[in-house]
């Protein structure tokens, strides 16, 4: 059996570009680990390499984000023409399974571990089903096929694994809210994966040959679990990074334990320095009055703290966004590594809110829901003003001068092993927030930017229509979807 697993990708510029960065999708390695040992499995990550269109596979699995759906539909149609059966999975497929069923032979709406082995067995017996929706748990996670990663495709990529899934918080713009419960794996299984199964990137003169990343949405979803995990990691003497929520970093003892366990990089979605904007996102775990203390605590312990910020929140004003670089400079903080535009993803409480208030922009398609396109009208800003602030902040915060300030402020703050190496490597990531601006013709407003030229041409040839997203988008989704009650969470 010839199986391909493809993580599709479309760039924020809507140009045919790659992003060969540290963080990459590990879904291909995850799915490969669920395939039978006698299968011939090939993996493709479009963020790094092109997918060959002349291959004759039997079964093709697709993993994609919302904004890549149209592109993934095109690839599915082309491989179905060649006789392959195609499978869609992921959050978009879960919420829009009926739409996906028009373009793929099977749709996985549940956890991969609970569905992929059965799907492959059904395919082998000639009785592939249209829908696979069994649920599983984090304890079902199997070892990935890290041995199939070709680090020659991306010199900077690091091996990655999961310790947990989901998040206990209820941020109203997050695709996890109400859909995915927080759960975690046994610590011993995680440690065994690191000790015995990960393969390491030895390309960059040995600088990163013992580094890895946790893929978890929030590694600190349980402070008790995080402590146990860190204590088990100390003897391994590895270097690692993760994403977690701000509340974890307010705990000095836990931050120190993470540093002792080898953590040198933390990404947290600060999202805003404006209290009203954070309140509009239901992000009570972020405490603005403690940002300065948290920043200095992390860097002093040898952990690079990386923030993500969003433009266009309901509390944002022109005055706040114009002064944002000043606020960051006052904090001596210059390592913003993600800057995006607030996106009302269709399955979120925020989408329900803006749709009910008539604030969705007309003409939006699923391609617009990428985190870099204005899809709704904020209360205090016009869509054009959101775009102007986004472009200005990308240039300012991602500029070479800002990287120099970052180095000057932080290089000497800790002497822990691999700390300075991490700070120096972060310069490229800071500058990467300018990448979405590489297409000067881009408008960044829903309904006003064409999709990628190749995808548009192929969709016309194949008779494919874009998925329109309007106020009734979720009512058109599968009727058996029920969101769990959303609880407001504080710190």
C-alpha cells in the first residue's frame, strides 16, 4: 500500500513562498506512526517542499489549516484523478465535514489515533467509509515517525512532540475553546520518546543537535503535570522550547524549574498590552500589571520569552496601537515573534459574537481566515486602519534595529547553558514578522485579495467554488457538532 501524508500550506502573502523555520507541522510524522509497518509511506510538508503531482499513491492524507482549504481541495482533486483515495482531517474538516465530503473520499472528524488505523484497514478491505469520528485520549498518542524527517529540507527545523493536547482556558477567539478538553500523556512515555525515539537535527555545526520543541497548545495547562514533567527532564540534559499561558510565568519556582530542566524558549500569546482588549478576548490569565516582572524573571533564569501580539481586538484604539512600540520599549522588550490580525474563526465564540452584531465583512471566503486578514469590523477602528497599524508594526517590531535592541538588552542577562545561543538565533524569528508584507499588492481585507494564482487557475479548471463564510457559516456545518459550555476563566 502506497500512502502519502501531506501537510498543505499557503503563505500569508498569497505568493508561492516557503517558510523553512524552526516550527513545522508534525502531523505527517504523527499519521505515519499510525500506518501499518508494511505500508510505503511518503511525507510532504509544503511549508518546506513542493508536493510532486505525478505520483500514483493509493491513499493520500491531507492535514491543513482553514486558509489552506481551497489549495487542499485542488490537490485532492488532482490525486483523485490519478486514482488515489483522499482523506481530510483537522479542525476545519471537523467543523465542515459535509463540505469536505464533496472533495475528499473520507473525512476524519475525531482524534487521529482513534480513526486512522481503522480507516487504513477499511481501505485495504475495499470498504472505506465517508466519515470517521471516534474520539480518543492523549494516552492513545503513539510515537511519531521521526525517522522519516529529512532535515536537509530545512536546516533550522527541530524535532517536536506532544505531552498534552487542548487548553483549560476559554479565550473567545481560540479554535480550541469549547471543542477540545485539556488532557496529557504519562510523563514516562514522553521521556521515553525523547530518550529513545527522537531524531536530531545535526546540520548547524552541532549547535542544535540536542534541541527539541513541545508542540502542545499549552504545556502549562496543569501546573502539577508541568512540574512532574520538568523534574523528569532534568537528567536528560536536553534543550527545549514550548508554548504556554502567561499565568505559568507568574510562578517564580516553576519558571526556575523549567530552566533547570533545559527550557530556553517560551512562547506565550500576550495578544495585547491593553486591558480592555484582553477583557474582550476573555483572556483573564494575562495580567498587564505583571508583564515587566514576568519578562525579567524569564530572561534572568535563562529563558527567552517570546510574545505574540494581535491587532484589531475589540478594545484596540488608534491611540493604543500608535503607542505600542513605545510601551514595549519601556519594558525593554523587543522579541515579538508573531504579529497577526484578530481573526473570528468560524467555530469560535468570537465568530458568533461578531456575526450576531453584523460585523463580519462581506465577501469573505475561508482563505481569508488566516490570522493576517481583517474579516470583521472592530468597534473603534476601520478595516483600513487595522491594516495600516498591522503593516507599520510589522516593519517596526520586525526591523533590524529592534533585533539590535533585543540583543543589547538580553544577551548578558543569564549565563545558563545555551541561553546566548538562543538569544542570537531568535533574531531571525523576530525579523520574520515582516514576511507577510512581501506582497505589495496585498490588501489584507476579506473579499479584496485574490487567492493564489495557481489555485485560482486550477479551481476554474476543476470547477471548484471557494467556501464562502458568512453569518450562517456554522449553521451550515454538520448538525451533530455541539460546543461544550464555555466558562470564563481568570488567573
